[in-house]
C-alpha cells in the first residue's frame, strides 16, 4: 500500500504537531506518523510546565493554538537569578523593555489538548496512528519511502520530504545514519507543581546550586511549576522523600523569596543528558526539535528552539514555493538555523557547566558575572533577547501575533 505526501512528519509531539499546523497554512499534503492512538495524548504532554518565550507565544497565537488553551497561562513578568554561596543576583523586569511579559508558562497537558484541537481542524493532514516508524527506503522520482507499521500491517509512504521529530532517541536519525554526541550532566531533574503561601506575582525564580538548577515558574492557576536538579546519585533518595521532607529540601534551596512552600503535587524525574545530532539533514530528510538537539533545560530553551526549527522550515518552504525536499532548500535551512542553534546550545551548556561547578576558584568569577549582568545594560539586553526567543534570523510568525 502506498500513500503519497508532500511532507511526512515522524513524531506527533510538541514540535511535530506544531510543524503540521504551520505546513497546513501552505496547503501542503502532510502525513503525521504518531505512536499514540486516537483519543490519547503522547506521554510528553504530562504535568510538566513549559516556559514559552515571547517569540513562541507570538507564533502559537498566529497558528491558532494559544486561543485553544483550556487554562490561563501564567505570564513571566520578572526573572530573578541567583546562586547559592555566591553574592550578586540578576533581576530582569519586562516593563523595563517595554513588554508586559517575557513569556508565558503553560502546562504541557493543556498545550497537548490545544494542539490536538488545532490538528483536528486541518484540511490537508493525514494522521497515521497508532503507527510505528520502521525505516526509510530509497529515493526515487523526487520522493523518499517511509516504512511504517500499524494495525493493518506494514505500509509504505512516499514523501518529497521526511521530517524526524521523534525525540531524543530518534529512530529517523538512526535510519539516516546520523551520529549523535552525548554529554551526561550526571544530574536528574525533578518536575512538580507546588503551592506557596503567596500566590505567584509573575516572577520566575531561578536558583543555581552545585548539583543543578532549581526554578519556580509562575503558572496561571495560583501554583508554581517547579524544576529541581539534583546529583544523579542522590535522585533515588530524593524521590523517596515524603512530602514534608521534600518541601523542606526545596525551601532550603530556594529560601523564602517566593514565600513558604505549602504543598507539592506528584514528582516526575528525568535524567539530564545533552544529545546533539552531528548533522541535521540527509537525502530528502531533516531532523527537528529533540531529534536534532536535546539540551539542558537551563533557560527553558528546548521547545522554544525546536519550534523555531519548525517555523523556519515552514517559512523556507513557503517562500520557495517548490519541492520541499531539494538539497538547496535543506542547505538553506541548515545555514539559517546555524546561528540560533549554536548560540542557544553554547548558552545552555556553558551556563549549566559554570553554575554547576563547585570549584572554589570559580565562585568569585561567578559572583562578578552576576554583578556585571545586573549592572550592564548591553549584557542584560542580550540575555533578555535570548530569553524571549529573538536570537538569529527569527521566523516571521515569531515576530507578530497577526494571523
């Protein structure tokens, strides 16, 4: 059985679904290969808290996704950064830059439902679900074969362009023979929802320690989204803590900046490992999002970076008005995404290594860095621009909320 498409996207998570919505605006025939059955959300749409940069909010509004959120997002109006044991702090206020907010905090499950609602409205999308990606076939007549398996057995799709948006352990990346480098930070990140005696006021609190970052992100439901990094060898013990001991641990790390911690929801744990594809494209194929780069969550840039990947691809295809899988278009994509990808990777990885290094000689350097960032307007502007997603050649949809 053979099905022809302009583009086949493997992976229906955050980035894959967003790309399908963006391509539908161009009238392209798109096939979306999803592991999750109809009526269910992929596992990635759990109780995690996603920090959407302003550029991301603009784009998702233009794509009609933000309007379908069931719960109100939480605006990030201020960012407060400090490190345990170091003097100095950085406080950035969106009002100082003529903005109401740097971005929004959205619960992943709510975002998944909003994406699902938009996917259901698309006119040019075929969804293969539940289906498993089996492999890639040959290129012939300007199309590449994609082998998938579903309840009816194996089938072959043919597409002008195959997009791997299937996550950190990307099967598409493996099928293309693209190697990936890995760096294990030897940290585990805990994610939960917490309630404090004081309702969030729009401030995102980020506290660095020797064993990883801890952050409180202001949600729209009077709770904070918590991320708490611990050394890998401590993870099991932290997971075993009862609620009282867990809250006491968090309070000790965060201090009283956000008030007394009263309650925590269930905890989820994720190992922090950076995975970088050594190249982004193959013959009539391209990698996006976590399949291309899975980065440290410092600065919450992972999904924001992946969405800019997807929107850049859609913009190039729309501008070219031609075969979306040509070598020229794919190389144009690589060139255009280079600066943003490299700067974001350098920022997240460099900050993770610097702030997580317990070496005493680094303490005064870090403190001086915090003081400099707090006082130097150009440095703050650079940090703010990156935090809001305005880095490199920004896709048009990121610049305006107009549809």
